[in-house]
């Protein structure tokens, strides 16, 4: 009988090891699978709800006076729009987690941003958004971003922050960064 116990123990251990190997293989296979497309048909970063939202077909860029900065560009809700100097015009370098802190002013592919009060329509344009597959609204060829820390309209908590490899500035209506308070 003493020989039966070790044989039974070996069989149980072998079954447990086989089950663990099957689970490990399943987990590794899931890690290598492609990401599911977001609701806008793109492969934006998984789990980032903002980057998975469909881009609006209409975007309005307007101006607003922000205390300490003067007149700056804002979105249609009055939130300050920023430029990122490493974008060096006509380039989107804020991707991945950067775009979670600095959501781009996205517009649906093929849509044209609208110039609101104080904004030169000729300065508006778009670039492909590597985060979502939509387009990013540009002004004077700089991609425009909002700052997640600007919870209220008319604030500029992202002004002159050095994050994600460069400084962030509110954008003035003349297409230049606001670098000094007015």
C-alpha cells in the first residue's frame, strides 16, 4: 500500500502542473493578441476612455481672456488650448500617456474645424492623430491640446509646465505661444 500513496501524489502533482501550464499558455496568448478596436474604429490605447471616444464632426476654436495671460485660444466650452513646443509645427509628439494628460482637440477625419470669435480661419487645419486615428485640430500648424488639470473653463493650469519632454504654452490668436503673463 505504501507504493500507492507516492504514485497517487505524483499523479495529482502532474495534473496540477498540467493545469497551470494550460493557464499560462492561455495568458501568454492573450498578451500577444491585437487590441480590440475602439468605438471610432481605431486602436487607441486600451483602457483610455477619452482616446476611445468618437471624435466630433464639429470643433470650434474661439478666444477668451484668461486672467494672467490675456486673450488665448479656447475650445467651444472655454477651456484653454495649448501648444507643445516639441511638436515643432506639423508634428504630433504627444502620444500614449501624454495624450491622457494633454488630450488633443480631436475632430473627425475629413471634418474642418470652425473659427469662432477672434480666430483666423486661415490658421486652422488638421493633422492625423496617432492616438485615435481621428484628426487633431491645428492652429498656425501647431496641434492644439487641452490640459486635464483645467477642470473649469477660463483657467490655464497647464501654462508653462515642463512635462513629457518640453514646455506647454497657451496659444495666442496670432499663432504664437503665450510665454509671459500680460
